[in-house]
C-alpha cells in the first residue's frame, strides 16, 4: 500500500522558525536567517551580525546558529514531524549552515516534549545561585545531552573550577584592553529599546566575592550593584573533537540541548565565553591528551527566575522565497 505523507504547512514551519529564534546567541546578536521552501527550512548565518572583535573566526556565531538549529529541530518534532538535518549542504553558499527538512508525521517522544516545553523558559541567568550542590544525576543528564549531539561535557573538579574561573577573569581583562572592544560592546549592549543585544534588565550584579567572572556589558555595567554569588559554582566545559565550522555547529546544537536539559531540571545556566575568546586561555580549558577543543564554559545551579531577552520579529529573520 502506498502511503502519502503530508508535510507541515508553511504556517506550521514559520511557527517553528519563530520558536527557533528563542535560542541563545552571543550578546543576543541573533545572527541567523531562515528560508522556507516546502518542507525545507534553510538556516543561514548572517555575516552582518558577526562580532568581529571578540569572535573573529565566527566560531561563536556558528555556535549561536547551531543553538537555533537544535531549537528548530525540536520545534518541528514537537509539531509531530520527523526531521533531517544536513550541515553545510551547499559549498557554493558558505553562509548556509544547515538544511532542516520536515518529513513524515510521527509520534512525539517524551524527551522532545520535555525539551520543547523548556524552550520558552530557558534564559541566561546572571544572578547569584543558591548554595546548593547540583545532584550528580542532574549533571549526568547534561553530559548525556551533550553526547547526544556529538560533543563532550566535562564537570570541573574543585581545583579545575578555581583555575577556569581565574582564567575567565583574566581573559575578560585582556579582552577589555583589545582594539575595538568597547565600540563593539556599545553596539550590542547599549541602552534604548531594541529587539536585539543584551537587555538592560538581564545583566545582573557583579560578584562581591569576585569568584564568578560575570561578563562586562560596558555602559550597562556601570550601575551594577555587587552581591555575593555562590562561592563554589558548578562549572562545566563543553568541547568537541574537531575545531572546524561543522564542529562549531555541532557545539551549538549540543549547547542548546544541554541548556534545555538543565532548564527542564529547574537548573539556571550562564554561558561564560570570555576564556574561549582568548586563544591562550582556551587551550588550557581541555586536557591536551584528549585532543578536544573547548567551545564554551557553563555555570549551572539553582537560581531565581531570570527575565526574557527580546527577539527580532519573524519578518526580520525570514528571507524571501527562492526565485524559481
Ligand atoms: C556563543 C555564546 C556565548 C555567550 N557568552 C556569554 C557570556 O560570556 N556571558 C554571558 O553572560 N552570557 C553569554 N551568552 C548568553 C547570551 O548573552 C544570551 O543568550 C543572549 O543575551 C540572549 O539571552 P537569553 O539567553 O536569556 O535568551 C552567550 C551565548 C552564546 C550562544
């Protein structure tokens, strides 16, 4: 018997794209664009939204786009369709990062349900966390989430944590002294009403204990109070086996799967990327014997609910249909 499959309608896929834009991105740059074509959603990196000073290779841009790809995949699956993802499907279009094709209708798995439900609740939390240990079982789920996407998540030992936090603080100072740093920060973390960039209300305090290296957000940091953060934060390092564009895309998908798995377990999260933006620090984040490349540092713990950061409307991220 022949069966015909009905692909999701354009409206369903447009809704999935809107959901995908809830993904995290470096300084909320939202460096993605999407093109719909029948059951196909092409996901592009937007070169105009790359942070050339702190992300010259576009590594964090591809991590951000990868986070949107994972979110899109979950949204399509949650809508009741299989989906297949091809990384970099067209060498002629280097900005075309992934082609996601919605396929036959299928039952929604319990994991997809849980992760998809977490999408609107995941926010970067830059506030102090409770002085409560994260249970090993919860951490194991985060490690599994990274592995599911082909990445490696390592939980820092107490000595490793202190070393990473000190390195992150030093990396932050080095970045601040670099050419163009402040101008770029002003572009992405300035005052005023806008649909992108770091939201003033999402910035949080400085750590009075100076243990957690919260990110400098320039002008927005000026009025930041200081409050004691948890003295022994739980710190994780996300890494990949390679360090080329497909690995950065993979890292982004793994990052978002880890963040959503954390959210689902009521864990708050803070990406800390200063140490991966300074090559000398980045090299020290992984054991050379493993051959892994560090892609992101994460802090996880129990925090109060953090506010939502704005997103650009669908009309700004959807590209016109391909000419026929
Ligand atoms: C590649 C990448 C790097 C990031 N680096 C940092 C960071 O160093 N410090 C920080 O506070 N947030 C960092 N973030 C979080 C973004 O600032 C955040 O995702 C964005 O502002 C949108 O807010 P939301 O995560 O609450 O939706 C990073 C996110 C990504 C994807």
